[in-house]
C-alpha cells in the first residue's frame, strides 16, 4: 500500500472515530466551561490531550484552583495506559521506520486510534495513523470548544447519550480480529469479565479506573503472550510449507 493510500485509508477510518469524539468531548466542554476555560483554551487543551478521563480530571482540578503540578500528575496517572499502547505499537513498525515517525505515532495514540492501528495488516504504515489522527483530533477539540460555547444550554444527559456511538466503535475494532483468532477472542472475553469483577472486588475496586485498566492490560496480555505467543505470518507460511 502506497503512503497516499495509507493516508486516505486512515482519514476514512478516522471519520467515524471523529464523530464519536465530537459527541463525547462536547460534554467535556460543558465541564471545561465550569472550570473557566474559553473556547480557544478548551480547543487547544483537547487537541493536545485527547483523553476523556484525563481531561475530566484536569478540568475538575482547574475548577478547584489546583496547582500546575497537581494538574500534571493527574494527567500523567490517568493517561498512563497510553504508554502501554505505544509500546505495543512499537512492535508493529518496520525496523527501518525512523525514530521521529515512531514518536509522532505515539503522539497520535488514543484508545480508538490504537485499536485500528494495531489491527493494520502487516507492518504499520505511520501515515495510516497520521491520517486517522488528522481527522479525529480536530473533531475532538472542536467538540470541546462547542461544548464550552453551548455551556449548559443542552442537557448533559442528552449529550452523553450521543457517546453510545463510541462504544459501537470499540466493538467494530475488537470483533473482526476476535473472529479471525480464537486467542484474541478469549483475551477479549477475559478482559470484559475481569474488568467487571475488579470493579466490585475488594481492594481492587478502590483503585481508579485507569489504574485497573493498566493492571488488567499487563496481566491479560502477558498471560496471552505466554500461552499463545504470536507467530509472524512469514514464519507461519514457512512452517506450513515444511
């Protein structure tokens, strides 16, 4: 696939993600307005953050008059899962991919963009991820700005209802690979079950959602890698020929 085709494909796949982002970030904009942010400030903050839980926590702290260091720590903790996602994506690059391109892809990572990027066939073409971020990131930022402008005119419940589309995108990301690979399907089902259990289990339930996600991601992915290690397609073909 040429770079232009990869870019266009990424932009196409980024459209539904962007639409879901707009709905979710709109409600974040209402929260940002309570924190005293202007539409421009909200747009810039969302464009460079793109994390619903992280931004919600940050805007809550801003509304309380928290210090910069408190805001920084909040952002770092709630978005720590992206470190794991970026590490996983680093295994998808062609060895010749430059460090700059790898870092730029890391800056584009969100839950949904990670999902479509990790599912890219073969080596990940960085321009595919760039294309998806090029469309979805401005829509996330624009949603926040529009939410700030709208203020409390629209009911928060009505805006939150639009975010159901985001869960549909998650399903669209995980269902196809689950159908092709039983190991992936089992890992996905285990993640659902353990996530539900951990949200009510003693001790673990007291942790933040982001921390639970990080722990479950490490445990489930490590177990899956040990039980059913991934075999590159080239090695599978060679084994079948032998």
